[in-house]
C-alpha cells in the first residue's frame, strides 16, 4: 500500500512538473511573437471599426490564425464578421473568445489630455483591440503546445463581433456554435488585474420609434402630431417609474432622432433604451413596464409606435472550478510593471481621473480572489449559461480608469495596453494547458454549471428570434 501511495505522489509531482514546463513554453511562444501581436493590436486600434462593421479587424485576425495552421469558418451565425478558428482533434474542446469592435463617439489620440482624432468617429474605449489580439496569441501558443506535445484536444478561437450593444455572441450561442465546447476562456481590458468569480447585469435594449404628422409649427400647429412629444412623454414616464423599481436596477436612454428644425413639427423621432438588472425575471418585469410607457406616450400624443429590440444579454454565470485555475495562472504571471516613460504617462493620466478607486501602484498587483458583481453587461453571459466559462481582467489602462473613456483609448493604444495584453494571453494559455493536463477539471466544471443553473433552467435569448442587427451602427 505504501508503495502504491508513493507512486501516486510521484505521478502528481511529475504531472505538475511537466505542466509547469509546458506553460513556460507557451509563455515563450507568446513572447517570441510579441512585436507581431503589438502591430496587430495597433492596426485594430487605428481602424476602430464598430459593431458588425469590423471587416478589416476580423480579416486580420482570421489571416493570422490561418497562417498559424488553424482552419477557419467565416461568416458564422449569419454575421459576416464572425468566425470560428480551430486546431486539433478530440476532447477536451476549449474555446477562447475574441472581441474587436470599437465604440462610437470616443476617438482619441495616444495623449495625456483629451485629443480626439480628426475625421474618426469611433475609438477602442473598451480595449477590444487588445482583447481580440491577446486571445489570438493565446490560441496560437496553445496550438503550438498541442502540436509539440501530441496532446489530445481541440482549441477554438471564436471571433465575436459587436459586443458593444450588438450581442454578437448571443446569435452564436443561438446558432449552436458552443454546443460541443467543454470550457470557454475569455478576458477583458481593465484598470486592474483580477480573475475572481463574478457576475454582470442582464440587459435588453430597444429603439422606440414614433411616427406623427409634420406641420408648420407656427402656421398650422393644430395639424401636427409631434413624434418628439411622444419621446419626451415616454422619457418622463420612465423617469417617474424609476422610483418604483429595485435599487439595483438600471434604466438609461439617449434620443437618437428628435427632428431637424424648431418650426417643423417632427413627424419621426427615436429614443434608444437600455434596461438592466442582475435577475432576468426582474428585468422582464421592468421591460414590460417600459413598453407600456411607450404605448401610453403614443396614445397620448396621437402618434404611432413601433419598436425594435436591438440586443439582450444574460448575466455572467460564475464557475469556480475553472475560475480558480485562471486566478492561479494570473498570480503566476503577475501584474503590469511600468518603465520610467510609462510611469510618467500614467501619472499624467491619473490626474485627469475623477475619484479614482485604485492607487496607481495597483497596476503591478493582482486583486484578491473574491466574488464580485459588475454593473456592466456582456454577451459573454449567454455563453456562460451554456458552457463552463472563466475570465480575467488585466490592467491595460491606468488604475482608476473607467471603461468607455478617452483615457482608456489612450492607454490602450500604447505600451501600457500592450503589456497588459501579453499578460492576458499568457494567463489564458497557461489555464488551457492546465485543463488539457487534467481533463477531470471539465467534469467538475460541468457539474458546477448544472448546479448553478438549477434543474428547471431552459435557455432562451433575451433578444428573441430577431436576426443580427448588422446595420445598428450605421
């Protein structure tokens, strides 16, 4: 018995040794191509293509993966800029998510003060140029690992467009592209290094369009029916509604069309709404009440209402089994260390931040492992309800920086962002190596997923049966 136990311990130690050795190899593989990945990220940063319009960004990542030996399926889920890249065979199948869409209205040079880029509408204020590139780097390093070691398994890179309000991943889930995947890994740009289990807010959005009758606002106002009045009436009722929803819920909107001239009664107006909550059932209740405000606004102003659901995401479902492995790998890689030039840049940016929640020095630290509730929303949520999913954040921005700001665009376009990107790639690749080395992890992760979903879970998409809104950023 003692002899068997000794052999068992030797096997564990041996497996750990080889896993660590393999992780060092994938880290070196990523470092070897660091300049190439930096050029890719900078290209995508410069193009700053918005959701479902990421033609050059998607093509560049596809070519990079194809050149590395991956097979490519392009235009999946009826989305021209979505793709799946695959290498290997057999189980486990590990998927890595890659995003690459930019945000409208937030272009910015690499500068320590607000400097929009002339003639450029969008910017990577959420760091998706880094996201897509690091995920690609990790996938290629894992492919090299599988090829070198003869390890059984499949690696897939999912090119997922339009995370920002377009819910690209939801259509990919709906199309069954994740049905046979064992584990999904992802990451995101951020102002800190963290790999804790977390959730996000479920959300749904829609554009409410009101159609009225135009008229001369002074000469014949009685003949007009103002669609802008309908938008304002809806907004007023929604703002009254805020008193009667749970504290943690969120409703926000922007008027996207309100008319052209004060002396013309607007015959068309549009308002774009988001509704969020951590609980899907609460979200559904609030949503139905928002719909009624729109219907009431149309009735009261004599206009006609139509609305189009644009996107909908479920909250992220945490998976501790895989998440703890991700955390251990992030701790091994560590945080982002600034050189003198980067530190000077960071100090100037830091002074522009409003009430930063972190010290500047936290860029080199890894946050402790504890459950967190993020106030944002992501289409990763739908993936996480179908497949055990784990993610991390890396300090690609100056600590204290909020997403969707010019400061995020700026840091993401220079070496600070690139350093964080490389750390993310190494962490994801290391986590994948651990999973391939210990397939039992997959069974445990799937068991946890089923327990967290509950016995009565039945997936449906919060955006319904609509087709991808390929023109929502045009």
